[in-house]
C-alpha cells in the first residue's frame, strides 16, 4: 500500500486512528495543530499532574481491550489496602455517607429499560418522584458536565447512571501517571510504526491524495470540512484543581446531588501525581443557563469548603478553568448514538472523535470511532495492507 492515510488531530482519536491504520502496514501522516500531542488527554507537568476534567478508563468495553492489548493502560493505581476511602453524597446541603433511600431504590433497578424518546426527569419522576429524579440526574453530571442532565434522553442518562453508580462493581481504572502516561505511550507506538507526525501544523484546507481521517473537535471539523451541519450538544462546567497538604478531614470522593458538582482525589490511587505529603483534588460544578463563569466558580468554591476543609490556607497548587464542549455528545430525547454525525463523510473522508456515531462515553467514543474510521480508510486506500485493522 503506497497511498498515504492522513490523520488530522493528535488527540486520543487521532493517535488511535494513526496507530490502527499503521499496524496494517499503511503509510500514515498525522498533523497536530499544537506543539504537543494529546488533545484533551494532556495534563499539567509534574509535580501536580491535573487534567481538563475527570479522566478515568472503564474496563468494560472493546476500547479498553484495544488499549490494554497494546500496553497503553499498564500500571494501574488503586487505593491502598487499609486506606480510609471517604465517599460522600451531598444532599439537602449536608454531606452523608450513603445516597438517599430513593436513589438507592433506583440504583437497584438495573433491569429497567428507559425510553429513548422521553426526557430523563419525566421518566424517573413518574417512578421515584421529582426529588429522586433530580438527585440521579445531578449524580451523573460528573459525566455530562450538564446542569440540567434531566432534560436528556431517559435511555442515555439511565445507561450512564447504571454504569457509573449501579449495583455492579464499577469497572473504573486509573493509570499511574494519568492519561498523559497513556498519551505518551501511544505517541511512542505511533513513531515506532513509522507514523510521520507533524506538530505545530494547523491545516486550513482538506488534504488530497488519499483517505483523510479528521480527528479534531467538532468546531474544527466543521471549519475544515466546510460543513455547517457538524454541531452537537455537549456540557459546560467549572473546574477547580487543588494541591493541598494532607489532612485526615478531607474526603476522597463526593457526588453533589443538590447541584451536580463532583469532587475526587486522584492521589488516593496514584501518589505519583503530587509531591509527598500532598493530596491532589479536582472539583467540578456544571454552569447553569445564563450563569456567569464567576458565579459558577463561587458555587464551586463553596462546595470545596464542604469537602476540603480550610483548603485556602493549605493550598500548594491551584488552578481554575471552564470546560465547554468537552463531554462528547449528549443525546437529547428521541436520539441515540446512532443518530450522531456519520463517521464516513464520503469521498474518502472520515470523522473521528467524541461526538460522532460510535458507542461509549467521552473518550470511549473517540477510540471506537477512530477504529472504525481507520478500518474504512485502510480499505479505501487499497488492498495491499498486510492485515486488517485490529479492534482488540
């Protein structure tokens, strides 16, 4: 195979597509607009390694098998045996050790099938009441970054809720060193396969002369492909990263059932991402309609007061940010992932990323869509590849 495959974008989707295509023997060129690879998988440099929002892997899908087979998620971190893992749920403005009884009843109903064409709040309120419906929606805002998760498709929200907070043991995995470790391993694998990587190369026109995989965010893809239909629904949240001196009063994990906030300690399972004697936390708070960023950050700081006592006097690392359009597609009533933007755009152009027609949540959509795009691009380039794109 002599026809090159071009990948535009060097984030999780772009690296996956480049590796998958190169593994068949296809020549691959990857263009990344920034000077470093990684996209939303990038992290701040040591000693405090923080990401743009919660970054974990779930080990219950084909995306994870693909990563694991190639060693990209080796070296997992877990809370140490015997460590005090303090999990909490904020309800009615107080922190409690367990979810309210109504939410517990809902969690146990894993066999229920929620409808696609009804909003989640209406469907859940009919079964457990308005208060429990709102609490479930707020609990899963950690995934959606949306202050009104209840407006989304009932099937979409219910599936996420059962996957993250259902009765089954969560399949969550943390890679020591964070996602940056995974990104670095993927970049090394791409180079070893002969992928030509051009960083600091922003493309304004679509390359010609072979299949092209556009693995950028949807806004960039819309401009590059001159396709105004490439729009999607995604979340908007305020973020707060805190490095603080350790304190036994701190909580490790808190779901805010009142307002959709979320708090997590990343040093609980990976002490390498902060200096000795420190804890690294990330908190988020969905931004409400017509709410300013400053007001959202004030609500987030008040949440931090409840879960990281006296954090202002203990802070060694502090970063605030907002993340908009960073959650992958959020499915509105009447839609599923199959209704999102098609991967095959025609004329040898393929779309990969977290807002296209592939299953999963957030980064999983990127990986699954990239594997599909790579297989199609290899097939379009010719039949001379040594083997097919591997899915696992």
